[in-house]
C-alpha cells in the first residue's frame, strides 16, 4: 500500500465511515430472503393463510347454505355449458369443482365462485368448431384440445398476475366488453332455440353458423319441430313465471325477500328436477326409444384424469384465438369480483385474482376440465347467502 493510500485509509478510519470488505457469507445472507420475507410472500400468494385461523364459526351456516345452493345450481348449468362448448355434458361437471377449491386458498373475494360460464363456453365451442377441421385426429376427442388450451390460458393469466400487471385490466374499453357480452348472449340464445323447439336435426341446419343465419334457418325448418317443443316452451314459461312470481312476492312481502330470492335462484334446478321426473314417467318403459330427447348416460367417476397433451399442432391451430380467450377470462372474472366487492364493502387484489384463475385453469385439465372463470349467477347466490 502506498503512502497516499495509507494516509487515506487512516483518515477514513478516524472519520468513522470506512466500509469493511464484505465476505461471501454476508453477501448470500443479504441476498437471500429472510423468514419474514418468505412468510409475507406466502400470505400474498395464498391469502387463506391470513384468515383461516380466525374463521368465525357463526359464518358456517351461511357458508353451508351457499355451498348447497350453488351445488344445486351448478349441476344443470355446467352440463348445459359443456354442450355450448361442444363437449360431452359430463365435462361441465369435471370443470365445476376444482376451481372453487383452489380459489378458496388463492382468491381475495369472499363471494365469487369459479367454474364453467356461458360466454367462455360459447367461445370454446367456436374455437373447437373452427380448429377441429384442421385437426381431424381430435374429431372424436375434442376435450384434448380444450384441456390444452386451458393450460395455456392458465399459464398466461397466472404469469400476468405474478408479474403484477393486473392494472392493465382498467384500460380495456367498457363499450367493447359490453358489445362482446351482448353479442355472445344473442348467439347463445339463438343457438339454443332449435333444441328448444326440437328442430335441431333438420337437414342442412347448422346451429354454429352466424347468428342471423341460424335465425333465418330456424324459420325455414320450422316444419321439423316435434314434441320437444312442448317441453321446451312450457319449461321456459315456468322459469319466467317463477322469476316473475318471486320478484312480485319479494316486493309485496319485503320481510321474506331473502326467501323469495332463493326460490328465484333455485328455479332452474326445480324445473330440471320436475321435467326429469316427467321424462322418467314417460320414458322408463321405452328402452332405447325415448319419446323426446334426453341427455343420456353420464359416466360415474373421473374418466379423463391424466396429464393434458400440450402439442405443437394444437398450439399452432389455436394461437389466433388465445388473446380473445385471455381477455374473456380476465375481464369476466375481475369485473364480477370488483362489483361484489363494492356491494359488500371490501376490496380485491386484481393481481391475486389473476393468479387464482390462472392456477385453476392450469390444474383443472388434469381432471378433464376446460377453461373456467368467475360466474355472475353463482356469485350472486354466494353473496345473498351471506
């Protein structure tokens, strides 16, 4: 060491700001996260760690009511949505249970419930309708494509959440979202009318065409309507009658408003059970030749448990649809979570919500699920149940 360096060191030591040379052990200690950092990260990623130990058991009755009610609603809903997605009905059941289990540990909304929804199912059906002609090897197993797409979407959405980019949701134009939701509702409604009226088996009648073509072709083929129209129209009338009656009674007797809300919510399950009983009375002795269309056999257990097949041909065929699917997943879920958060006076973490639905869509396909997100109708049931 030279004289000048020695003098500088002595001066720095006397002044008290000489920094000691760091060792490798100290550098590693400063770089690695502390126990507190790990605990805080775990609480951020799994919010359940912040509330499960202080759960109020007085909430249990409300949670049981909500769980049972949502279960009754989701069974017919999920099977109907699976048919919208061009999949066998039981894939709706596969998609309806794992998301709510994962969300319990990773979500920040007390009301929202994850599962099959109409808009996402319709989009999934359109994707399969477009890509299966390019992928003839999956014509008999379309759920392979749906499961692969679910994993891809889940990875993208979870990645956005982990990167803390949830703020971009606030910049998506509301008119564009409203237009998409309205168009989807019209497409769903018109696509179901042929089945409602029993003329969906008319020659050269494709319900996956543009909505205006389906509307026109329905009247062209109206002569093919059969006895299914009697069941469809009476069931539809009964659904609207119960809805109108529940609304009128809740206004007439506000003291029982919550009871009438549940009667309105459960009207779908009631009508399904009623017409299932009617179908049993009519068809139980007509083996192999039912008087009207029935759902058919639903296999027990999980017949499609396994690792999803993420293949290059599937990714290349569906790549153009991935951005729109990501937007639907994110917007529908976050908007519902924010809405019920405002109603019930709590806030959500958008980034954590993206992580929750991302993880749900990654692990759901291992049980045969297709893409899922937040459901407005079932979330409303959760909220009203307290």
